[in-house]
């Protein structure tokens, strides 16, 4: 559909702003699952100040890596091994989260990281793994590098604000962190499928519907505070 609409807009001199709007909207939609993953990683730090610093510094690293990925997209996309590495990393994060959950006892919250410098590179690399999918989609929409760079910049800015919201919501909704890591695993499986058998990759809208359903489950149960009287 976009392939038919954008050339028509181009005849009216509107193709460039239209593509930019599409790319920014695309980044905003695809940032939701990324944002909750980064928020869950930052939440592993013991105090709020370090969480904010880790997100700020981690997303600076993420921005540099994402811009580099966009500039080298045609080269990266020609090597399926990059997608396999990204998929393996995201699936490892998912496994690490759920396996550590089974080891925790007495419902006590345990800080996963002791230093923000442990978290900063993890945030940068995680965003890079997520970007393998979104950058492929963006470059398919437009071959204009500066437009894709502008969309990627908007995506990182959106990501920072959304991750900040999700950090707060993670303390309010009992299923949200698990939902975040389920989406991480889903993106990892999508990347692996794209690398091994691209014809089996479901359309983007199917992924968005699945992630929306996972998020609804994530927001379905609030954390019960002591003395609230709720069951």
C-alpha cells in the first residue's frame, strides 16, 4: 500500500514529508516493545537515580550504534549472521530473565546489577538488536539515508520518554516485566526466522497485534501493596 501512496504524494511534492511522517510513526510503534525491554533492564539497578543515568547514557550509546547500523544497513542486511547474533542475544535475555525468576525465593526483589556501567552497554546492545528489525523495515520504505536517520533519531528520543514511563509502570503492574521479556523473545524469534527462512516471517501488523495482546496482559494485574486489603 505504501508503495502506491508515496509516489502519488511525490507528484504533489509531498513525498519527502510523507515518508518522514511514516518513518517517525513506524519508529514510535516499534519502540514500545524496545522501551519496555530497556526499562526492565534499567530496573535491575538498586536506585532510581542510577536507573535514569543508565537510560540516558545507554541511549547515547544506542543512538551511535543505531546511526552506524543505518549507514551500513545495505552491508549488514547482506549477512544473515548479524540477524542470528541479534536473535540469539534477545533470546538469551529472555531466558536469563525467566530462569532468574525461578531462582528467587520469598518474593524478595533482588537488584540484578550493582553498577550503572554494567547496564549502559547492555542497553546499547539491546537497542541495536531490536534495531536490526526496525532499520530493515525503514530502509525498505525509503532509500533516502537522511530520512531514515531522521526517523531513527525520533525513535531514540521516543524510546527515552517511553522507557521512563515503563520504569514507573513496572513497579505498579505485576505482569508487565514478564510481558516485556516475552516481547523480547518474540522479536528474537522473528529475527531468527528472517535469517533462516524469510518467507515465514509474518507481516508487521501480525507482530503488532501479538505485542498489543501481550501488553494488555502485562497491564492486567496491579501490584498488591501490603495492607491494601486486596486479594
